[in-house]
């Protein structure tokens, strides 16, 4: 190729309008050229926002590993529940708060579920859709709640990402989120109903402005200034889609290999003539016409238990179909590793495949997972639990459910609380317990820290141990001196 031809080819590739990836925000399918979008933190996400979210929900329904991966994350972040332990110094007030909170949590969700169930759904929604909203709803006394407040989960679809407007007061609305002239969030403009729920006849698309103080927007920020969230598995969506298509093709291959295909071959020219063709060949050299010795008719499927009748001059040739791709396991494992990374899980946890792994390797992967889950727990506590607790406590005092005369001057003291997130099971219990004991004896850790890592409160543990000793004494049993 000449230098001009090479230059022309290079220019053609450089200005190709076909991007390499299609994950919602780009404009085309997977191609050999990489043409990235150079947009801000909102332009890249909002360009294909509804498509990205819809795709995430769709593949979650179709890929069991992905669906189970979200459940695994929920189980590790929330588990049986993140417990709140009031830390108010006044013992009487502390017990009053504790009992009232425990009673109220059974009806915390506006849709009728308890607090732990609500927390689990919030984590699931944030992972799958990229974001979720929690709205505080102040209930009338007639609702019969011990504290007249409940919280409503609002899906991402209810906040129109195409709603953008410049306001006369200097503020603006970006993707349904209203900012004031100081660039602070002041409100959210929600649809009354989910516009994508086609099961609802005559969906009301009227928007409702809800003050930001009543809303908790739970999403992961990847860039400064980001207004909306993207699904957790966004980076691995193309890999998951490729795997889904590949496995569908492999299933068809299996179906074909389980059936028996055959071709009937014949030397009779009338067979082909009946099919509308001609098998005669004319030789212009000598003017003769010849008939091929063997020809094939249309292939046919032989049903089980059937007998194939062959005419004179016909023969049956069975077609062999390859059963499966010899590289199937390696291909699936590679795609699942990418998907697991996008989910923030180890390959072993995501796929359930423990073949070829050592105990030490699994332990290292588990430790890394727990670090990530710990970060997620901390974020959930500071974002969601704090939002719920503060509004619940203020409502309890205002409604008279908790009677505190000096609440306004000692608000922080009364609202002090310790959130205890669930811990994780030991991989090697004896070895790990001995290691924790060694840290405590060496003075580089405490029993309070060790108990918290296991999802327990040290003060409650001591109270339980004391109660057990008292029970043992009542029945005349000697307490274990090692406890």
C-alpha cells in the first residue's frame, strides 16, 4: 500500500463514528475502535440513563449469578439488621428510647414492612438501579403508630432524569433534582407514580416537589458533582450480555447434538427433478449428457423410534454435530470474573466455583470482600440510618412519645447512638480467635473492638454473661472460671 493509501486508512479509522463500547451512554455497538465520551459527571450518565437502568434490571432477571450476587451483597451489608444501641447517659431515658424504637421498627416502612426489610431493599435498589430515594412521611395520630412517622422507598424511575430547568430565583433543576443559587440541593421533583409500571392503568405523571430535608438520596458517587447514580454492575454489563448470548448459543448447540440429523443421498436423477432442480450436466466438447453418481436431497431430522425407508439407489448419511465448545468452561469463567469485579465480589463468591482454589486464596479473597462490605456498611449508616434516626427522634419528642424537657439544649446527647452492623463468620475459627486474643494481650486491640468486628456490642455481652452467672447460681451450678 502506498503512503497515501496508508494515510487515508489511518484518517478513516481515526474519524470512524462507530464507538467500541455500547453501555448506554455511547452511540453504537462493540467495535474495534475506542471512541470515548468526553463529558462531565452528569453528561456521561444521563445521556443513556433510562437505558442503562433498564438494562441492569433486565439482565438481573435473566442471569441467576447476578441476581444472587445482589442478594449476597445485601446479606453481607445488612444481614439480619443493623442494630441501634442508644448511648444516652440517663439510664431511664435510654431505656425509654430503646423500648420505643424497638416497638416502632415493626412498622417503619410506609408499605407495611419492618425496618430491616426496608434496609435490605434500599441496598438492593441502589445496587441494581444505581440509586434509590427514601422519603420521610409524617403520619397523623389516627395512624396508630407509637411514633407518627414512616419512610417510603421511591425508585429511581420516579425522578425524571430529563427534567432540566433554569429557575427565576437563580436556582436550577438538573435531572429532577433542584438546586438553589448556592448549588445546594433543596428539593426533588418526583412523579406521583412510577411511569414505567405498565400494570398501573392511567398512570398520573404529575410531579410533586418534595423538600430535600424529607428525602435521603442513597447512591454511590464516582465523580464530584454527580447528581444521579449508575448501577453497580454498569462496568460489566457488556461482559454479562456476551455471556448470556454465548450460553444461549451453547444451549442450541446441545439441542442440536441431542437430535439425529441425516442426509439421504441418491443416484436417481428423478429425485432432484422432483425437487425443482436439474442434475444433468452437458459437455459442449462432445455433446454428451452425464448424470452424477451421488447427489444429496434436503437434510432431515430422524425422530426417535422411526424407520427410514430408502429407495433403490439411496443411502443414508448421519450428520454429526459437535456437542459443546471445548473452551466453554474457560470462557464462562473469564466472563464471570469480570462480572464479579463489577459487582465488588470475589469470583468464588459470585460464581460458587471453588475448583482449583486453595484455602489461603479463598481466605485472602474473603478478607478483601469484608473490607469492601465494611465500607458499604459505614456509608449506609452515615447516609441512611442517620437520616432515619434523627427524623424519628425529633418526631418522637415533638409528638410527646418521648418526654424530655431540655431536648433543645441537649439534643446531640440524647440522640447519641451506636450502630452495630453485622459481622462475618470465621473461616478458621480456632486460628482466628487465637489471633484476636493475641492482639488483645499485646495491647494492640480491645475486647470492644473484637466484639464489634463480630457484629456484637461488648456491653451487652457483659450483661448477658452476668445474667448467665446469676442463673447458674440459682440452680446451684458453679460458674466456669474461664468465662
